[in-house]
C-alpha cells in the first residue's frame, strides 16, 4: 500500500495522468479494526486519498460496525448485500 500511494502521489505531483486501479480488501474488519494503531498511517491515508489518485477501494466485510470510523467516513459509496447461506439444520432430501 505504501508503494502504491507513493507512486500515485509522484504522478499526481508531477502533473501526470493518474493510473486508475482497484484495491480489494477482504475481511476488512480485521484490517481496519476500530482503535487499530495504524489507522492514521498507511491504511487511513489510502482511504482519504483514494479519490484524488483515482484508486478504487473495495472493502468486503461481515462486520461493518467494527470498521474504524475515519475509514467509514471517508468511504463514498456503500453496497450492502446480505448473502444467506445454506441451512445446516435442514433435513436432507
């Protein structure tokens, strides 16, 4: 993440066109946990500067409420999907 942000910043500051790309973060509640020490560091910078550098961030999590508030407030669009899994208590057919 540091490398990607650094390169995007270099292109932005030199007036070059951004190279748009996507970063997918699975289990985001583990990476962006409330109260985590690095939220203000690399991870927080990524969420704050993503739009400026044309970086798309996709957070996949089962626990949105456990993601740190600064990350949530810097997220523009939310798509909430509830996937209903198989019922394990069902009798076999």
